[in-house]
């Protein structure tokens, strides 16, 4: 989930820790029946199988894209002075904390790459 726009591990966060914060979960991403671009991309790229991890993958991807836009480097960022290009290696590294037991990783990366240049 996103707390004040930043991705966090909801399973390690007590509700009382978020008092007064702006909380966004997967349920809050679609507006008026219109899916968030990442939700749509996950469908179009078959970015899930059982769907167990999908809520976290999508919320984390939204936070990750915001981090990249803000210029935050990852462990594999080659040039810390240039704008980050979100290639597959960057996306895999930045999403490495989100585990998928179905191993849908190639399609998850494809879904994220398809919207990486758009406002997420
Ligand atoms: S789609 Fe099944 S765990 Fe990711």
C-alpha cells in the first residue's frame, strides 16, 4: 500500500502508525470505473496468475515509478547524475521486494515498462 504516496510493507505496519496519513490501497486506484493505467497494463500483459501478489505489485509499482521520477537511484543505476531509464534491470531491482510465487515476473516487468513513461 501507499502511505502519503510512498510504498510500504502493510504487513509490517500497525494501523496506529498511520494515524492522519493518506492511505492508498488497490481499491482506491480506479476512478469512476476507470482502471489505473497500471491495473490495465497488468491485465493487458497477463501480469498475474493467481493474483495473490498483484495488489502489492501494482501499489509498489506506483510508488516505484514515483521514486524513479524523483531521481532516486537503485542498486543497479549506472549513472547517478543522469535521469533514470526504467529498463528491465532497473524495474526488476526496484521491484525485488515484491515476491510472486507464480513467477509472473516477465509479464509484471512488461506491464510496468508499458506505463513507465506515463504519469502513474
Ligand atoms: S500471480 Fe500468483 S503470486 Fe503473483
